[in-house]
DNA sequence: CGGGTTTGACCTGCGC
DNA sequence: GCGCAGGTCAAACCCG
C-alpha cells in the first residue's frame, strides 16, 4: 500500500509560510507525494492527470484553497482507521477532485490529494495557494517547463 | 424550500 | 473466475 508513497528528500519538504488566507492552518505544509499520472495506453484512451498530495498538520480537514468543493463520498480505507472524504469542484466544466484523509496513526496530520487541473479562475484570492501548486508542479521540478493549465 | 452533506449501495479494477 | 478494496452514485436527511 505504501509503494507509491514517495517521501521527498529534506530539501523538497520545505516549510511554506502560508498567507493570511490560511490563517486557520498557519502551520507548515509538507509535500510528501507528487505524481503525474499519465495512463499512456496505446489502445484508445490517453488520460493525463496530475495528482498532488499535501501532508498538512492541521486540526481542520478540508483546506480552504479558494475553490468551492462538494463532498460526494466517504469511505473507510483498509490501511487507515480514519475515513477518507471525496470532494469535487463545483464548477461543471472543472472535474477536479480531491481526497482528504487523515494519517493512519497521527490524527493531526491531514493528507489532501488533488487530482486534475482547474479550468476556471479562483473565486477567492487564493493566489498564494496557486503559487504553491505551481512551485510543486512536476514540470517546474523536473524540466523547468511551464505547467500545462489547459 | 433549496442546496449541501451523509451514508449505504452499487460499480469497477486489480490481485490471487 | 472470484473476492476484496477503492471510487462513485443517489436518495434521504439536515441546516440555513
């Protein structure tokens, strides 16, 4: 189960000073997993999705990242004693999903997994969060290329 | 009354 | 092929 939990080296797990928008979080955000999921099946479907997982230490489950989310499911996963919540962006053309679950043993650690890319502007002023996301896009990390926000 | 959440059922992918 | 685990749906429920 932990086969895809890639702990980044210490240099990458940099503490990020969050803006006042995250004043209720005001902790440190540790990115412990980033993965670009590109199912390049040569058959008929080529799905490219980005998935970013944040590990935050916060008493609040859902981070207010400026987008509006609607919960559509909750599941008890086998490896974790805490339930995992499934959220989806409320914009109809934006099929960005995110999963929120707590750590198996540290209930103060919240793992937020974003999947997909937003195709619409942010409602609130959460530009800081977008910058955080941009900094940890695989393109910026690996190739120094601009992220594809289509 | 309307929109969002809850929660159990259903579907699907994967490993054995 | 079967069973399990994860992901989604949808109807009921709750709250503003």
